[in-house]
C-alpha cells in the first residue's frame, strides 16, 4: 500500500471500531495494461493488502470479505495515457 492511503484506512478502522455491526466487502481491481493473469494477481495483492492492514489495526477478519477482479469491471481505459 502506498503510504498516503494509510490515513484513509486509519479513518476506516475508526469507523469500523465505532460501528461493530458493520462488515465490508473489499474489491480489488487493475487496469487493462499488461497480461490478464498478472492483472488478476495484482488486484488480489491489492485487496489482500487492504484486508491485512485492517486486520493488523484491530478489525476482525470475520467482518471482511475480499474479491479480486483483475481487469474485469475496470474503470480505467487502456488507451489513456
């Protein structure tokens, strides 16, 4: 995870700690650059990094589900620079 995401994730930890009934569905994505399998692995790595961060900061793994999409459902167009 890039360091600038820590502040956002820390805010999410506070929210989840204050709202114990909440659960999260975490989704990982990648753009269309590169190999499809590599993009899937990248999206999986991204979503797992967020999940690990939240767990490390006290959020129960039982409240977190993850899914990696790779370049499926991507928001970025591969033709953009």
